[in-house]
C-alpha cells in the first residue's frame, strides 16, 4: 500500500505526542514548583518550631540558674545543646544584658536584629530571643542563632530530587507516548491507506487485524465494509452495464427510428412530388387546354376550367408545403446552409419583430445526409421553441465546422427555462437523442430571465463527409 | 647600699597601703540607697529558686518602690556557695539568710543585723506520711530520713535532736540529702524516704494537700527567727531606711499584703546576740 505523508503539524502522531509532552511538562513543572514551595515552607516552619521549642525550653530551664547565678552549671547544661547541628550560637544575657554564657559562633555586640521566621533571614542565621523569667520576673535573656545552611542544603537536595524525578518522568512519558503514538498512528495510517485504495476502486485490499483494541475493531469493521461495498459495487456495475446496454439499444432504436422516419418522410415527399405533383401538373395542363378551347364556345366551361386551375394550384401549394415539411428539397439540392437560411427566412417572415442573426464559419460542405438532417431538425425545433415559449427579441444562430467536428449554437434572450418546462420536455429530449444518435453532445444553458443557449457538438469521422 | 634603699622603699609602700586602706574602705561604706545600680537581695536557697522568686518578689518590689532603687533577688546553687559568696564575694547588699548563717556573715563579712521576722521562735520538724507506722523519733532507726543540705538549719537541728534521742544520724539511719525544704518534704510524701526533716515555716507554707497528708512526729529546739542584715558597704542612712520600711510594713495595706504573701506577721528590731548561740550548731 502506498502511504501519503502527512504534513508535520497536521500529523495526529505529532499532535498527540506534542500535546501529551506539553501537558506533562506543564503539570510536572507546576508540581515541582508546588513541592519546592511546600518543602521550603515545611523546612522553614520546622526550623521555626524547633527553634521556638528549644529557646522556650532553655529559657524555662535557665531561670533557676539565673536566680542562683549558677552560670557554670548552666553552661555545662547548655554545652550539650550547642552540639545540635543547626544551632549556630547560644548566648545567655543577665538582667543587665551582660553576656554571661557565650557558646558557638556568636556575633559581636550589638546583637543582631531578631527575626520572626526563617523566611525573613538575610544573613543565613535565624536569630531569635526569649526572655528568661522566674515566677513572672525577668531574669535575663537567651539569644540563639540557627544556621540555615542545613535547611538550605536539605531544600536543595529535595529540589534536585524533585526535578530529577520530574525530568525522568518527562523522558519516560515522551518515550511511552512516542511508542504508543507510533503504534497507533501506524495502524491508523494503514487504515487511511487502505481507505484510499478502496476509494480508487481496489476492493481486494484487507487490513491485518493485529490487536483487539479499538483500532483492531475499526480495522475489522473496515474489512467487513470493504467486502460489502465490493459486493454491492459489483451488483451496481452489473446493473449499470445492463442499463448502459439498454440505453445504447434504445439510442440505436431511436436513431434507427429517426432515420426510418426521415427516410419515410423523404420517400413520402418524393412520392408526393413524383406522383401527386405530376398528376396536378397534368390536371393543370388539361384545365388550361379546356379553358383555352372553351373560351370561344362556352363561357361557363371557361369559368369551370379556370376554377380547376385555381384549385389545382392551391393543391400544388399545399402539397409543396407538405413536401417541404417532410423533406425540404433545398437540403438535398443546395445543402445544409441554404436549407437553414430558407427555414430562417420563412421563420423571420412569421416573426418579423425578432432580430435574427445567422453566422457560419468553416467548411460545412460535403456533410453526411444524416448530419444535415439532424442539424436542420434541431434548428427547426429550436425555432419552434423560441416561437412558443421564449418571448425573445433577439436570436443568434452560429454554425461552425472544424476538421473533426461541427458545432451548432442557438441563443436567445428570452425568458429562459424554469426547472420544469411544461409541455416542452419532449422537444429537448428529441434534440438530445438526435445529437447523441450521431455520438454528439447536447448541452443546454439557461437561467430564468436570461435566455437559453443550446450547443450541439457532433464529431466528424473520416467517412462522415461526402465524397464530392 | 642597694639593699638599704630597697628595704626603705618596701617599708614606704607598706605604710602607703596602710594609710590608703581607710580611704578605700570609706568608699565602700559610702554606697547609698540612691545609687543607680540595683541593690542585691541575697536569699538563702532554702527552697527552690522559683519558689524564692515567687515568695519574695512582693517584698523586693516593696523595697524597690519605696527606696526608689531597683532591688534584685539573687540566690546561690546551694548553702555552701551562698555562704562563700556572702563571705568572700561581697555579693549581697541585703541578706536574708538562716539564723545560724548570720553570725558567720557578721563575723566574716561584717553584715549588720537590721531586723528579724517578727515571730517568737522557729524550729525544725520531722514529718512522716499519715499512714506511716513511724510515731516517734526513736522509730527512725534504720529508716531513710530526707533532709536539707548538711549546713541547713533543719539538718543541724535535727541532727542535734537525733543525738539527744540517742540516735547517731551518721550510723543509725540513712540521711538523704535533698537540695531544698520542699524537696525534703516531697521525698517522704512520694515514698522515696520514710521521713522528712525541714523547718517549720516551709512546712506551713507547703500546699495544703501535701501538708494534710503528713504527720509531725518530732520538733526540734527553737531558734530565733530569720534575720535580715545589710552589707557593711551600705551607708547608715540606707540601712536605716530599709529598717524603717521593714518595721512599718504592717502599717500600710501594701506592706500587709507583702507580709501576708510571705506568711509573716511583720518585722522587728533584733539583737545580734541572740544568734550567737546558734554558732554552736555550725561548730559541731
């Protein structure tokens, strides 16, 4: 199967992977940021609570020693506390703010500003103080400093660990998403290619069912659908073939029927001309002789002979008109152009208010009789339709001949055609049948109020021009 | 020749020092109640430091307010250290100590008696839990007796009482030393020892619950009540002012409140001679 490559940004695979990765990165960044804040808050709160607890304990414990001015014992006790790793220094001040006990890396006086929370610390040491009281009486003050370096180190470690875990998760997510995306889109690609092939008419294609998941079920359904479509398409093709054969048969029948009709008309016109025409001519000749002979004998005979002459002339005109309708003799005598001109002239006489234009280009001589009569009949039908329905003021007819085809165009500026043309359908069908009977094309263009244009194009094979 | 000159110089230096001593001493004596430095009120650690502060803060505040000088409570880790600081460091401006320590403070550091607690006498008691089978001092043989540190008045009085009862405290029973009177009392109260020895005023000041669950099986001989003395470097005017404030306490509502808080009836003038007989206890 040939697979068409999809542009990157339209690719489902790319969009799926990019979306998952972006969401993953965003959510993990949010999570890490939140965790770092929580870790920072937890550590600072823990340090604050620890410091607060320690200093209160020391202040409570130191009271009795301060009253007893027993700094040696107090220092001995506090020297164990200073070993606490976060404790930077510890100072005991007496009631006069004299430093009686100084442990650790204590700052020099003036004592540093006190802080409420480790988050406020600027110098890396959280400085706090507590008044030593005994029975509510102040006995001194404890100063303590807690180094933030251990807390900062713990926060750094937690942050590094969190970021590492997030990065690992992102990488894993990308890998898994890419694998899933590739697997999924590969199978969707197969499905897409198969659908494409089916669209081109290849119903033999089948998708291998690899899994029982949604894509697998879709592939299974696709295979069933292709089987059904194939079966129905074959049925349709068969029906279409039958219909086409019937259509061709019908066309042949129509064509034959038209040909027979034209032949019959031609024969009828010839019979009328040869038989009835001769008889009328004979009647006229006899009537003239009678009129001439009786002119000096009997005036009544002359009158009757003249009446016979008038009637026979009238009969001749009627017969001539019938012959023209059945088969215009000018078509056989002078060709298609002259026949159309004569028809147009007669039509113009009947419709003097309509401006008529007829144009001819190219070589239209030596056409086959069937083509001549077809084009002639189509022009006749068009003019009849224009007279009956178009209410047009201008009609243009052009006929052009090329080496391999003929094209007839009839255009009017009348009302145009509605969707349904009452009573006019048979004429159009007849024109189409005549054109298609010669393997030609019949097209009709019309908009309501914008007139009608009918184009007929008839191909010319080498044998369809008469040998001069 | 050189030796003569050196000898003459040494003699001159000695004379100079001798002549300068009264001047230096006078400088100390001139320390007055109007000074800006706080006066240090030295309290014998006969009860816990917290209890001392609780009980004597009103008295100290009373003195401070009326003298217009800050007065500060101070004690020591134990009796020995308190005595050493009294005798050697000149640490306390006003001294509130046990009767038997006053004589030594007077003798060694020149503390002057200005008043004593206005109570007839005080004594030590030996108490046992009410359900104890110990009924007399003689029953203490072979028992564990809690008491205050060895130099405490209660210990000295009880030791004398035990000797008088034919009991050698170093042989016939087990003396358990506790840091304070409270600790001594609570020791038998909680059953750690069989009996407790302590002075009668701290026993009376103990919580009612503890006191009611104990029974006195013996009392020692009486001693004069607690003396209040001042350091020799305080001038007479200041000492007199302090004395006057103490003696007039019961005349003012503020003073009476302080006395009531201390469970004292008042203060009175006292004769230093009445404390001299207690020196014998320390000499034992």
